[in-house]
């Protein structure tokens, strides 16, 4: 691909990545699908001056790749929607072959351009974990129509073109998706706001400090009574402050855990998040462990999802290791 063609096509990478993520719930899969879409687009006579036509052609390719990838693939979700709560005194279950869980999406990768039309789902809501999880319950073509029609405000004629369908059929598909979505999506969960900027630093530090100092009792004071802790890709999860406290004191914060963990603030899926590192005493470093995504009710954490995917750290602009002294 020559330089003149590469730049305008590359400019749609962020939009395509978010679209593919919403379609499948996987950041890693989305990255691969975007690469495939851009590679296939290299051979097409895409217009260089008409941005709208270029976008439509790219999304037609990405949509086809997503629909093909989703064939016979079970929908992704989160452990609390699939299993009963776990025993906090038992070690978390190991991931099972074939399990599919949602993956976190870094806010830094969200496209910088807004949408010109009127969206039904605002920016933060449309990338929230509850919203993306609900999308996975829809049939893939319904999913596609809702994303483009209601999260991105595309005209029905353009949606029909991407679907390769007539306008009447595209409108009917979108209406079906709109009828299905309320049955699987809790708007109150999807529309939860993170703490405001004026409180963000204080809320983060009050949560971070007990982790890094091994203060279980102090951490319990930062959790709501009905807090939920989930541990994908393990299917284990815990409900309520008592159960979460028992798990934490029995496993990640067992014994003298001062200095065992380091947390670096980030944002994911429109919420506050942390890159979590665990001490490797033999090598005198902190190694990438997990991405925590949190929901707060007031000043208290009401949901913690610990995604143990250390391979995601580069996507969150996190190093794979930190020195034990805390210097990069």
C-alpha cells in the first residue's frame, strides 16, 4: 500500500476497533479483525477524497469479518451472569478450555471523533461492560444493526448498505434489536458514572492504599455492602462485603501482604481502572498481573472485575514489569 492510500484508511482504525469490540466483546479479537479489514481494504479502489464512502466500505469489510468470526461462537459474558457465587474459602477455579469472557477496553483507544447524528446510547454507556455484555445476547446481525444505528447514529440507508440488505429489511432488523435489548440490558448499570474529576484522585487513593499496604480491614471500608468481585478468566465470583473480604484475606491479601501489590490508575469501559502488579521477590520486580475495572457507588466500590490478562498491559500503556523500588 503506498503512502497516499495508507494514511486515510489507517485513520479509521480506532472506529473499526471499537466496532469489532462491541460486536464480539474481545479486545484481542478486535485487533486481529481490524488488521484483516485494513489488509483487505488495501486491494479495493477506495476513494481518497470521500470520507463517508471510505468509512462505509471499511465497515462493510469489518462487518463481514465480524459476522464470519461469530459463527458458532458462544456469546461472551461475565462470571456473575453464568455461575452461582463461589465459596470465598476455596481457591478460585481455573479457567476452562472454551470459556469466553468479556475483555476490558482502554478508554485511551476510544475514537476521538464524535457522531453527527442523535445516538440512543451515549459514549460511556455504549462501551460499558453491561452494555457490551447485553449486546452479546443479541443475534449477530441484530447486534450489528443496534451498534451502527443506535450507538453510532448511522442512517438506515447506510446501515442497509453495510448489511447488504434492503432498507425495509434493515429497518425491521433494527426494530427487532431495539425490542430485544431491554430484555437483556439493565440501563441503570450501563449508565453508572465514575466519580467526578473533583473526587477521582481521593477515591482512587483511598482504594489503592489498603491494597498496597496489605490492610484488609481498611479495604473493607472502601467496599459497599453489596459489592461484587469477579475474576475472569476464572469463572469464580463473590457477592457481598463479607464474602469478598473472606476471599481477599484468604488469597490475594493473605498473611503479611504489605508491598505484595502495586496498582497504577487507568480507565477502562468508561470507568476507573487499575493495572495491577504482583511482587516477584526472586527477581526483585513487580510483574503484570491483571486489569481491575471498578464501579463506585458514591465513595465505595460496588463492583470489581479483575481481568487476569497480563498480555493486555501494552494496550493500557502499562509496562510488563516495574522495579521493586517503584521506579520505571
